[in-house]
C-alpha cells in the first residue's frame, strides 16, 4: 500500500465503517442470530453456528439458524448441556448446504463436553491468555477433533491456518465475540485477546474491495492473504483494524457502483 494514499484511504474507510457499523447492519446479517439471545453461552453457541453456516445468501443463512434454534427449543445452551438422547432426534435431517445432521450432532457433542469443563467457548479457542489468533485457530481445530469418533466429513467445516485456510467464518466469529466499540453490532464477550489481535475475515466481498483499494496483493485468498490485509489495515487503525471489515464488506454488498468506479 503506497503511503501517499494512506490518509485519504483512512478517511474514506473510516466513514464507510461508521456507516455500516451500527444496529441497522444487524437485521440482514447473520450476526442478528446471536443478537436474539441475552445469555452469554447462547450467544456463543448461536454465534458459532451462524458463522459456520455463513456461506451463500444471508437470508438463507439466517433462516437456517432460526430453524436450528427452534429445534433446540430456542434455548441452545440448556439444550446442549441437558439434552437426552431422545431430544437429539429433533436435530435429525437438519441440513444447510454441505453441513448435515452428522456434523451438527458432533458439534453438539463437542459443546456438551466442553461446557462440562468450562463455562465459555472462549476457552476452546484461547485456553491461555496472550495466544495469537493463528495459534488459537490451530488449537481449536485440534481440540474440536480430539474425540476418537470425530467424523472425517466434519473437518471441512472447521478450517485452520495450518491447512492454509483464510478461516473467514471463524475470524468473523472471533470479531463478533471480541470487538466491543459500543456501536451495538459486535459483543465484546471475550477478553483474552484485544481487537488489535484479530484477523480480518476474508470473504469474496471483502477480497474484492480490498484488491480494488490495493490493500491486498497476494493472489490466493488464503491465511497469508488474510494476514496481509490485516497488516495493511493496521496502518489505518493499529488498535482496531478489523473494524474495516464493515467498510470493505458493506461497499461490496451495498455499493457495487463504488467498486466499479475504484
């Protein structure tokens, strides 16, 4: 990124971030799902599923999350920690794209085991303070699949930097859980890392805008690309680079004319 453009680009993206980082953003975004709950664990659980389901049309993602919540009696933490074997029948034949009931039942089993030992999913990612996000995501994948009966097919839904993935959906989940700017979108529930440590979610929309703005040069949208983008965003705001996720995503989704004109 050329230094001559930094101040102008920062001003532009700060304005766009402010435009989208507010409660009006919530209604049509998967983040609306954890916003439907008040209990911390419910927000963690449904935030996790909303993030994992987040590919395809946002309306479909939201509807599938609502269906899943309904199957868990709209009390996901209680369902996960207190369900009987017969309760699990409610989850059979659930499907969202390639995520099916085999994947869902394993997620439920993992969360039940985890919550029996810890009261927050934060410890599933950050068992120790001061872990960076790359280490945390690699740890989570290993921990998530540590059960000997973990289904191989579910691995495609839980990526990791070690497998070269940009980990877009998990980075989005971490953004929801960690950022807290009082704007009412992200939750700020987790405190073991700072917003400055987050990695920007790199989906197709963010990538498209980032390339137009010369914030991303790497040709493959992999983990290194997500880190490159984040490092460039840190030049604009070292303490909260991922706030620009709102700007880059919002411009691509809502203002395609701006993208075409860049």
